[in-house]
C-alpha cells in the first residue's frame, strides 16, 4: 500500500506543529453537500468509498477504541448497506475503509469512526479522511481532509505518479466557500498508491 514516508511529516508531526486547531470530525459533514456540487457543476460521481487514516498506539486502551469503531460500523450494517474494513499499510498507517452507495450515509459512518477516536482521547492520532470521485472519463479525484490542519485539499492522481493540476485547480475553485480549503499548497500532499488505478488506501 502506498503512502510515501513523508506522510507522517506532512499530515502528522509537521502538521501537528502547525495545527490550526484540534481534530474536529464535524468538519467531515461538509462533504454531505459538496458531493452535490461535484456532480452538478463538475460531473464527478462519488466512488461510494471513503477512508479514515490514522496512526496506531501500542496500548490496550487504543485497541479498545479501534474495537469500538468496528462495533459501531458493524451495527450500522443492519440498517444500511455500508460495508467496512480496517487495514494496515506497508508504512504502519491504519485505515478504516467504508463502502456505501449513499454519499450522506458514507460521510455519517466516517464521522462516527473519527468521533469515536476523539471521544477516547485519540484525536491526535487521526491523520486524514479521504473521499473518492470519478469524472466522466473515469479519472479519479479525491478530497483529502487533514485533521491536523482542519482543512480539505484536492488530489487528482494520474498514471506515472503525475497530478492533474488543472483538475485540482478547478476542484478548489468550485468548492471554495463550501469546504474549508487548505490555503498553503505545501500541505496538498499526494497520497500515492503503489500501483496505477488503486485507491490511496490500497
């Protein structure tokens, strides 16, 4: 799975030093309406997947927090069509990956997961939330929310680890005012997967 080694510096320790405020899962609800703008104005459709990236702690209390997240999402399976998994990538970062066709339910489930970590005192372990979209040509674009910075930024990966700067600029311009956009471009960190076509959490 492909996060570059600098992720901890940008979304972790460095962002913590430059953090604008504590992690606030309520910010994730901005995506509950932003997806409508993405569809109507830009032609992007939700991938029906989103993921929460966090760094772990080797403690029983933290494992209890993860278990509670899993229990909450498991209970949600009974009332929604959401599916989920908790995985770990090759760099030691962990992901809660949620699959749900309803964009608003997807955001709600991701919020539940993030809020549980905060309630257990592990808000500082939350790194990013990632929401996936595809345009009419099937090209992917992601909105990445940095918990340490309290802001979103777009990421439009292309083959060969290239970024579509024009697509990212259009996403920024269209959603500015609806989402809290990260103004410092140095924090627009790419979350590259190991292979073309994969999601950042794969």
